């Protein structure tokens, strides 16, 4: 798993706790194309969503750092 890889590299580990209503679980299941979704399905969904969001943020940060128009130094 990605979290285990991060721990091996010495990166930060983040744990999240969240409660979902039946409607929210149904919406996640619908997004995943499943009629019903269990705890593991929700966990997998959140891990993927968070990983993708962090990866996009890193790409955007790197692009900003490398954008000459954003340099304000001498």
C-alpha cells in the first residue's frame, strides 16, 4: 500500500476519521459503479482520492516554482 511505502521512506503518515450517512455511502457506491459499498470500499476510495489530490498539488507547486513569471527575486 502507498501508506506503507511512505513509512518506509520516512514520510509523514496521516490517519483520517470520517462518518458517512447512508446517502453519502450510496453516492460513493454509485461513483464506484457498485450497488453497495462496504468499509474497505470507502477506505480505498478515500485513499485514491487523497493520493490523486496530493499528486496534483505537487505538480501544481512544481510548475509554479519553475514558472519564470512567478519569480519575484533579483
